[in-house]
C-alpha cells in the first residue's frame, strides 16, 4: 500500500509544475503627532555645597570684625617683716592691690556701642596700739567700681551723636582712720554711699590721628545723680562727728541735678608690644538747672583720672595712678589721690 501511494505522488510531480500566487495589498496609515510630557520638577543646583564648618568660620570672622575686646588685670603687692630685735625697728606690713579693666566695642555700619567696666580694690595691714595692746589692723585704701555704656550713631566724618551713661560706687565700708572699725566709730562711706550716676545726650568728636587719639564728648543735656543708701555715715569735724551726706538733702536718699557735661578721653600705647600705655579721662558737670531753682551758687564737678602702665615683660608691670576730684556739694576742697604699684599683670586683646 505504501509503495502504491509513493508511485502515485511521483507521477503527479513528474506530470506538471505546482505553482501558487500571493497578493500583498498596500496599507496606508494616518500619521499621529505624539508629544511627551515631563512631570519632574527641575531646580538649579550650585556646584558649591553647604559646609557647617565654613559657615561657623564666616560668622566668627564677622564677629571679630564688629567686636573689639580689651581686658587687663593687675595684682600688685608688697610685704615687709621685722623681728623684735631688728636694730632700726619697724612695723610688719602687707599691701595688696587688685585692678581690672574691661573694654568692649561693637560696630555695625553707622552704629557703635562701647561698654567699659573697671574695679580697683586695695588693702594694707599694719600694727596699731589699741587699748594698750598691739594689733594687726587691715585698712582699705583703694576701692572703686565703675561701669559705663555709650551707644553712638555716625553723623559726618569724625562726629557721632548718642548717649553716655556712667555709674560709680565702691565695694566695702570705709573709715576715716585705721582702727575706727575696731573702736566702733562711724563709717564715712559704704556701698552706694556714695553712688554716682551720670547720664548725658550729645555729640562726640574723635580726633583723626593715631598718634593723638583724643575723644571729646559735648553734652548739652546731662543729668547727675548722687545716692546715699547708708544714712548713718559721719565724718569727723575737729572733735565732733557730723553727718556725711555727700550733698544729698536731709531725709533723702538721692539727689538729682540737670545741666551740661564735657568729657575728654585719651588712650594710647607705645612700643611694638605696647610696653607703655597712658590713659586719661577728664569729666566736668555743670549743674545749672538745679542751681537756678534752688537759688544756690553754680559750682561744677570736676574729675580727672590718669593711669600709666609700664610693662617689664608679658607678666610684670608698674602702674602709676593719679586723680584729682572736686565736688563742692561734698566738700569745698580739692581731693587728690595717687598710687604707685609693681606686680603681676595680664592683658588680652582680640585685635
């Protein structure tokens, strides 16, 4: 059967050719324009990146440029000692003086702010005969606290306008003579007795000279206040103790005066390391407002302070201090104070 089927197929192939026709039709399509949309938000990115360390360094540089700090401190003292057989005799003494000065200045554009603070305190110890016995008595000889602030705005070249506020008092009680405390005598001064507050509004001129840095403050509107918190203070007039009121009216704790004031400031250092420094401040207050209403005589208040620092090296220095003070409301005499000391010193400046 298989052989018969094979023979039939061979005959068909041999007898004719098998052909087929395929037709392909043309297909036409319409073009469609497709637009692609981008839904992602774009943002410009700088090549530089944020750095916390760089930001802090920039802020430190700005603070240093705007802020000037000058801090100095001194610790001076002396001691002498003799035994009972010393041929020339003498008293055992100890003297200690501490001194701190701080100045901060802030500048930003036309605005500037100056803050100062200073403190002086000195004690000495000597023997004194009290009731027939020798006793070592500590006695205060230097005592002052002073704080001031002065906001200013630049007007024209070398001129500014603004306010100036100063406060001054002392730390501890003061006595007229050594031994008065042990003998129960009156105090002549105390904390806030007296206390002084000076406030003024006016103009300041800064001399444009590095070799002569003078600053002049002219205040046509000024106020001077005196405070007395301890009403028990007395002073010895001959052999009689009288009220030490520092110009404050009886029964009052404070006195206020209006008027005008003038202040001169000078501060300069010499040498590569500032081995010589001279500072001086002269202040005068003219209380004409109170004088007119009280029909009293017009008497200005004067205060002139001078400080000379001589540095032997980084840690040792010599200081000379001289002050003139006149306040007729307290005493109709010129008050003079001077001091010479040698000892340790430290100073810090950020510029």
